[in-house]
DNA sequence: TTGTCTGCAAAACATTTGCATACTG
DNA sequence: CAGTATGCAAATGTTTTGCAGACAA
């Protein structure tokens, strides 16, 4: 089974033109569950596609977000991250190594507080920050 | 009772030099619970303090954040918001008017999932996005 | 007087925009 | 052929940095 074809048809079925760039970006997101930034995607794909521009990566990610293919995470200042897993889950961002971890979060599926009655909720995000296990160990060693 | 004096001593007690700029920014944050951006604070204070620079506003907010006087919200892309209320609560950001609302969120005080065992959690944020009551009504009127 | 704070100008950085060229149906 | 996608270069907007002068303990 050919994955490239899978993603090609996935895009086509959603009514999006399955250009080479879009298929490769979608492929990358499925294969690399690292909540990448646009820059990371570009850095990893451009060696194999020398003409790929950052603009296209940005355009494509915006398109994917609007189509509901990815969710956008604004957990850190400055750069946005993209998650191909659009299910409800929490995100932990390590202040030291920058890695973003997933964790299960039932709070995101529960009832909405009455203070928000009448509000239309489109997105729910639960973000934790701190030190991941590995970085915490390293910090302790240093002092 | 003189509020300016209160904030002056609050800063002094925390070991921060209570400069005119810092007192005014602290005062503004207490009086305007709007989760302002650095730019908003500068826009509102500079008419009364013509020499106030954006740099000072940024420096001061960073200082306040490090001192635990404010919490920083990265709910929206691009600009950071500052909240003088450092207690556990959720934030709702309206996609249309940009207003950030508070809501009670017990999920932020509960237990941490076992997936994060060994992690050091320093911050927890719950962000909702969508349309606030008022904007939802307006959207419906438009069709 | 010695270190810290302020504020200007310039830099840094992620993202967006304008537009010409290249695809694709 | 008509419409959409790509990609370069330039613009945008927020935040940071370098540095000189002002201020405070």
C-alpha cells in the first residue's frame, strides 16, 4: 500500500487540490508527530524539494487548519505549532528542550461552565508547561 | 486610602524598585482586568506619560512575570497578554472582538495524568476560543 | 558614585502580502 | 483557456537588544 497515494486521495476527497507540496506536507505531519512549526517542516522537506518555499508551507498549513485536518497550537510565544491529531488531548511544553508532549485530558470533553452560557465554543486547549522528565533530571545534576 | 502608595509599597516589598513607570503599569493592571497586551498598556498610559517607551512596558511586564505578579497568556498568535489575576482560572478568547473572558476551571487544580509522572509542572492553562455571547448574536443577525 | 532603570533606534523573527510565473482541470 | 497554486521579495507587527543618558540607593 502506497502512503503517498493515500494522502493524495485524502486531499482530493476533501476538495483540496493534491499538489506535490501539499501531499508531502501532509505525509510529513502524519509521519512526524512532533507538533512541528512551519519552519521545522520547511527545514525537513526542503532538502528533498529544493524549490519549496516557506510561503507554500504557511499557505498549506493555513489551508489544512481551515479544513480541519490539523489543529493549531499557540502554546509558546512567537511560533505556532501544528498537530495532525485533532482529537481532544492536552499538551505539555518543556521550557528547556522545547518538546511538546501529548497527554490525555478528560477536562476538554466535559461540560462547559455556566459563565460561558450563550458562548459558541469552537476550540478548547489545555496547555501545561514546565520541565519534562529528562530535562528535570539534567537540571538536578547541574545543581 | 491612596492606591498609588499601595502599589508603590507592594513593589518595594517584593524587592522591585518602585519607579513611576512600574507603579503606573501595576496600577493599570489592577484597575483594568482586560488581559491587556503590552501595546494596549502603552497606548493607555502614554497620553499621561509622554516619555513612556514601549521598551519600558515590555521590560516591566517581563519583570512582573518573573516575580509572579502577573501571568502571561499566549492564547492568541502574535501578541502576548498579561493577567494580574494569577489564580487558577480558564480563559475564553473571542475570535471576533478579541475580548478575553475569565471562567472558573476546576480542571486546572486537579490531579496530573500519570503520563506526566516525573515532569515538573510550572504552569497550567485552559484556553477556549469561539464567539462570545454578544458577537454570536451579531453574527446571527447578519445571517 | 555605583549600579540599576529608562528609552531611543535598530535588530530579530515569525508570518503575511503583492505579484509574476507555473501548473492543472 | 481560466482559475488556482507556487514562490520570490518585500512588508508587517511584536518583541528583543545595544547602548547612552537619567535616576536612585
